[in-house]
C-alpha cells in the first residue's frame, strides 16, 4: 500500500464540499473524530501510509485546546528532574524537526530563568540541568545556555525584581503558532488523500447497540445544512480532546469518565507595556511554573503570560461563562507579575485580552467512579492510547511538541495485526516556508518592485507573493490595516482559498491572531472581511 500526494494547494470551502460528498459515498479505513492537533496528526500519519482517512470536526480546526495553549514548542526542561531523559530527547528531536520543516510557524525563542535566594533549585543544579538539556538536544539550538549575573539580568529584562536575585540562565526553546500549525498539518493530510471535514458532528453508532461488537458506521450531522448521513469505516479513532468523555457516552451508555480536565488562563499585554526580551520563567512555590512570553510575530507585538491550573466547573463550550474562576486566575497571574516585575506596576487595566485553554488530562483513576479531590499537579501530562467501545481507539492527553510521534504511535496501535506500512511524515510540512523558496520569492519581489511587507514573508514564506498579488488586484488600496496585520484583506482571501476558512471568526481567531492582539478584537475590520467573504463564496 502506498500513498499518492495530491499536487493541489486549494484547501477551501469547495474542498469541504468535495470532502462532504466523499464522506457520504465512500468507505474509509479510519474515521477520526476531532480536528485538533492530535486528529490532524493522525490523519497526516495514516494517509502518508496509504490509508483512507476521514476526519470529522464539529467546528473549525483547532477550535478547542489546540488554539489555546501557551504556544511553545519545548523539550520539557523540568522533566529532567524526574529523570525522564528519553521523553526529553524525543521532544527536543521533534522541536528540531518542526523548526526545520515549518520555520514560519515554529521559531527559536530565548528563555530566561531567574534564580533567587528563595528559588527551589540552586544555580549549580540548574547549570548541570542546562548542560544536559543542550546535550540531549544534540546542540541543535541557536546558542548554548549562558549563566548571566544578577546585574546584567535586570539590565536585560526591564522591570524584573533585583532583591534576592542570584543570577539567571539563558537557554533556547521555541515559540509556535499553535492553531495555524494544526491547519498546515490538516492541509498536508489532505494532500496525502485524507478527507478533512469541518462543521461535521459525530453522533451515535448506526446499526450496532452492543459496544462489544465493532463500530463501523456512525451518524454524522453536517452542521452547515443540518443534513444527517452515515459514515462507513473499518476502525474508529477518537481524538476529541476535552470532549473525549462526551464522545465516549455517545459510543457506550455505560462509558466511565477518562479525563481530569484542567483550566488554564493566559493574559495578553501589549509588548510595549511589558517588553521582555525572551520568555521569562516564573517559578511558583507549589512546583508550578508560569511564563511571560514575547510574541513580536503576533500583530503589533504582545506578551502572553500563563498559565494557571485549576479544575473545570463548566463544560468546555461554557468555560468563558465562569466569570468568578476567570477573575481568580487573573488576580493570581497579576500577583505573580507583581512579585517578579514590581517596577512595571502591571494592573488589570493593562490586560488587553485573555484566553482559556482546557487541558484534556487523563485521570489516573479513569474508568472508575468519580475520584474528586485530585491534585492536578500530579495528573499525567502524557498521552494515553487505549481500546474503547466497539473496537475503537481512544486517545487523550499529550504534549503538543511531540504530536507527530504521538500520531505515529496511535496509528501503530490501531493497525496491530494489520500489514501496516511505516509512517512517512519526515517531509517538510510547508515547503513554501523553506529558506531556498523564501530567498527566491524575495528576489522575484525585488525584481518586480513589489514592496512586500516582511511580516508576510515571515508568516507565509514564498506564498507572500500570491498574497501581495491578491492585495494589488482585488483589495482596496486605501484601506488602513490594523497595526501588525499588513494586507489584511488579502491575507483573509488567501486563507479562504488555502486554509479552509469558512467564517470571519475562523480567520481572526485561528489563522491570524487579530482577535487576540487587540482590545477591539478587530471589530472595525469585520465589515470589510464579511464583504470579502461574500465575494469569495460567490466566486
């Protein structure tokens, strides 16, 4: 069995309609429920092996946790404390792979770890850990770690507390565009032949009420038309993230819970108000850590602070309604910032936005009756793959950095006993972003005299040429764009054609961080984008 890559770059509403027709008429090797990073990764892996894959996502790609992370790709420095060396090595290898194959979405980021007299670990222990971290990465970083004196540290990091500071360490991990990465993985899976279907909700099994017998047909609701059809497949893989238990109840009325979900809040500041030179690690007495993370590539430049760790009291779709919990988490993070950055005098009025992610952590007592009172710090952050009702495979938890390896393990698990080909996901995720392609695009732009904004090259690689052509031919040249979002309308039209954007909300929340970076959430440009969407859907 071998896969064939489709030589097409369209990934649009028309692609969705074609995929809907396929989902209705064809039988697949796998039905994957969930269009987050895990589901998209499984589709990429399985389709690269030649399997026919259908992915159904009830909303947009990355609509859940996969767009609400701390937006970091890292090896897990703190895992060294627990001697989890193979885990750290794998994560560092995947970090290197992502930086090389999709450099427009995963970029090196300097980290600073201040060490105070009250810090839980001494500078000597941290120095040893940093050296080991560099070794496990096989030195595939922009630079080795450095120990920085207290005086130099406070000069480099504006507003940081000087009292009790012994030194700080500088090392490297990476930042990522989490939601955009999911879209690129989904598009890559589509090129391998996967059938990627958003706005399609999985319901109950069809023709089988006995969970001990194989589930090979499921009811699917097309959320755009309301029509219901039956999807046919050989094996079901559930990658539903925080909705795992909800999907499980659909598959088996006697389903026992899997998850101990954890709520994590992030605060967003304008970088000019909170100008950190790299991600700053803030260690907390109870063993947790939080970060202040600069994102110059996001709009006008922002600093993200997070995250918290608390139990979820509402279903995932209603988490933003828990105003009391949100205020507690905001106060907690602001108090932490006051402790580490007292000279900046950051207050709640400086917060331009926030977002909440829910971690689909696997309950160590899964399958048993409710085991309340769990300490979420002790709940495993690693993924679990197991058999579910009707011969299905159920996956929960996991680390974003290692999604590709996790997907490979999931497909291996699902194909036990099959004559399964090996995974073929070593190729570049987005070839237009590779250095050679970007260099050629820059030279062509200079030859044509096109003043293409640098942010377009950074975000889209050589596809910046196409976006600028859209800008010249189809967009209002007098339109004033929001700061940090050049050629906004052209980017939106490109996203409709190549990133399966179906609404303005898809774009401003999960293709470009316009909603995240501005207090007005980009509302002044919504009319412009709605008009462009109507034109694109007609054309």
